[in-house]
C-alpha cells in the first residue's frame, strides 16, 4: 500500500524555502555512497554541504532584496512564481 506523500511546501504557488527543501529530502529515497545507504542526505557529512547550498538558493527566491530580480510569474495563471531560469522564452 502506498502512503500519501507528505506535503512540505506551505503554499503550492511558490517555490520551496530552504527549510522546506531540506525537509523534503528526508524520505524513503535510496542513495548509496561507497556501497553504503545514506539514510538522510541532508545531514550526511558527504552531502550536507551540497544540500545546504541548494537550500540557500531556494531561500534567495524569498529574499525581498533578491526576489524581484530573480523570479517571474508562472505561465499557469495560478498567481505563482518561480525562478527566471524556468521562464518560457517567447
């Protein structure tokens, strides 16, 4: 029986915050390093710095100083926003 996935994001019209991203990494995924399974990629010494770097990038999407220059409204009409990288060029 498959359980319903936990919802980590508070509002589906915006990207994750850094904390939401890190929380989303703690799940049943199977990640192996040198033949050993890593239970928590967000806290494992070999991967935590990469996870934290990505979390800081998510946090930048919510920073009032950086927000206007790096985000745009989505094309879905939902009123949501995303990083400019994901904007469809026309």
